[in-house]
C-alpha cells in the first residue's frame, strides 16, 4: 500500500465520537474476556501461597531493576538531568515512601517534586 492509498484509507475512517466508540469497543472486546477469565480462574487461589510470594518477589525485583536502570542509564529528557540530582531524587523518594507508611504514590510524587525542584535550582 502506497502512502497515498494509506492516506485515503485513513480519511475514510469516521471521526469524532464515532471513532472513539469504535476504538473503545475494539479495546474492550480484546481486553475484557481475558479479565473475566482471570477472575473466574483465580477465584479460589490462595494469595499467601508460595507461588504468589515468588511472583511478588520477582515483580518487586523487576521494578527495582527498572528504577536503577532509569537512574544509571536514563532515556529521553531524563538524560539531561545530572546523575547526582537523579540519585538525590531517588533517595528522597525512598525516604518519603517509608515516612508516609509505604505509600508508593506519595513516594513517587515526592521524588518527582525533588527531581524537578533540584533541576530547576541547580541547572
């Protein structure tokens, strides 16, 4: 398909609310059956079992690895922020997380505020 044919095909799509409703219907039809299958299959699972502890440990390790990757090897606009500011923001976020009773959202918000403030002040 050439560029002109692709542009013609896109121009034939409905716009506005019609397109939004079509895309929503497609997304729900792809997502919801799997969600309900998970609810049905997981209704009798013990969340304190060894397998769930293992899954929780692996997911925590993956998140920690991604955070460290962002700290050491940043991408995009974060690459313009110095390593010291990134480390200070991460340490502040971790401290805020524990001070706020292990609330992830508050820790992330605190780290973000520290990162932006330090970048504004020191750059």
